[in-house]
């Protein structure tokens, strides 16, 4: 799965691989939350960079 945002040279994409090897539903949810937080932080860092 890929999540993309922006257009043209300002576009970004994040590829996410789903893995069924999580021992519990909570472990999978924790992983998904951490990935989402990383994505938001990366997006904010890119937006804060001067052109």
C-alpha cells in the first residue's frame, strides 16, 4: 500500500507493508499508531524546510 500527498516535485509517498505476524491485535494497533506518528513527523519536517 502506498500513501501519497502533494503534487509534482512536492509530492511524497510512503510505502506500507502489512505483516500478519503480530502476536495480538494490540501489537498491530501499536505498530500502526507508531507508523502514523512517524509519517506526520516526516511531513512536518518537510514542510518546515526552507525552499
